[in-house]
């Protein structure tokens, strides 16, 4: 058997092994990381990246890369018409570039922004059910140039990857939809009962008024649940619109204070605000960060004690900024803390304190993680709850 035949056989064995590996998980994040790692190994390339395509918006979104530096571009929207990856999507064909620095098509490459030392590139479309769902690309062949055989192998891997991604999305969507339908049952049952009661003409005007008020409350709950469901679905599918910009964090927090100031006063609560005069400018989606802070402040009001206290703090740290929201509410037992960010989870016993969807904290976590940050929670029964948002400061945005 010739060396060429042995190499071909080895590649086929690799593809079979990769196929089994991809079929072993339905977790989208794990799956995509395995795809880029496999692509780099299969192509003998120094790096690999995957971008998913949103046909409705015409944008590509970085999802994973073997280059750690590319993580700062996670979920950044890149117009397909402005980059070489977009050409792969539009033409539905693979592209090989042997001299990236002198190739006009590479000037607008999305991956170029993450690494300037790119010489060779191979990109293939990810196609499922005749629809392009993304681009898989490898850069800098370790021993020369990418070949037609590399292209065929990556196309084969791309086909496997597209099916695996589609299966993962379907699983996640069906799981989320099942949870959503389950959550709809309670307000729908309440509305059905209320309508049945209204059908009895013997009820008093006061009772009728109370029933209508209850119906309005359940309708509002359905509206909140639907909005929250769409938010979490967009975040989990990677299709959330991400408006990348440099923004003034202090201004965002000041807006949140103004938004809740009157509500806190009306409920005879105390609102303590302690913000440094100078907070760093951050890079990310300004409105999403504001939404996360609003969700936490709203919870601090909902689950607080009568005439309780809400505190909003911010702290500058060398590599990050911390946003802290505290309340003096009933607190949360340690055994419940690990479930707080689970979709539709509500701490037992809090249902009577306030109406909620059980999705607010999942949305907060999704937003902050999309900004390469994290959320911590500290609480004990009777001692209130403290949420800490950690947001990294980009070196280019320190001010």
C-alpha cells in the first residue's frame, strides 16, 4: 500500500471517529468546540473557527475557535455581504486561499480581525436540508498549502457538523417548547375558570370586577412569559441580535436608578446607590447589559421585605468591573442557589411573594456570559440576597 493510500485511509478513519464523537452529545457548546478541534486536526491546520449564519438578518456570528483570542468576538454580528465567509455562504462553495495577505478577497475576512498572521485559509459551507447554516474554516496549514483533498475532507466534516448542529438545535428547541407549554397551563387554567365563573349571571358586580381583574393579571403573566421565552430562545440558539459598541457603564447604571427610583419610593423601600464617579467604558451590547441589571433590580423589589432596602453598587477591579445588587428580602436556602439560573425554576415558597416567569435569571446569565462575564449569587434565609455581575474590561477600552 502506498503512502498516499495510507494517508487517505487514516483520514477516513479520522472522519468515522469524528462522526461518532459528534453524535455523542446534544449540547450545542460542547458540539461546536469539538467540531473546530476536529477540523484543525483533520486539516493539519494551526487554527479553526466556526461561524453560524442567520439568514433573516444576513449576519454571521462567531461561535467557537481554537484561537483563544477569538473569544472576544463571540456572538458579534458580522454582515455576510462584507466578508469572505459571506461569499462562502452566498455561493454555497468552499474557498481555498494560498496567499491571504495578498488576496483581495481576504481583506474583509471576519477571521482576519482575530489574527493578523494568516497566510493560508480553507473555508466550507455548513449545509443542512439545502440551507446554509454557517461556515467552518481552518487557517495556516502546518506543512504547506491546503489541497483539494483537504477541501473534500473538510466538506465531509462540514456535512457531519451541520447535521449534528441541526439535531442539537431541534433537541434544545423541543425541550424549551415543552417547558414553555407546561408553564402555560397554569394561567390558561385560571382564565378558563374565570370565564366559567363569569358565565353565571348570579354573581355580584363586585365579584365580577374581581374576576376580570384576575383575568387581566393572568393575561399580563402570559405576555411576560411569551416575551421572556423569546428572549431565552434567541440567547440559547445563538441568534440574539448583538449590537457591539463601546459604551459608558456609569450612564447605563444611572438610567437604571432613574427607572426604579419612584417605584422603590412608592413601596416605602430604601434605595441605596454607591457608584464610583468614574467607571470603565465597556465593549458589548449596552441595552443587553441594562436589561440584565433591570431584571436583578426588579427581583430585588419583588422579593424584598416590606419597607426593605435595595442596594446598587459598582466596583472597579484591575481586569473587570463588578455590579452588585443586594436586597433585604427573605433570602434563599443554600440548596436552592444552584438551581436559580435554571429555566422556569422558582424557589419554593416565593410564588406567593410575587408573580414571575422563572426565566429572568436565565436571561441575565445568558446576557452576561455572552459578554464573557459571569454572575454570582450569595444568600442565606433571612439575610437577603446579593447578586454580583463580573464584566471583563477590554484593554483597548480602559479609560
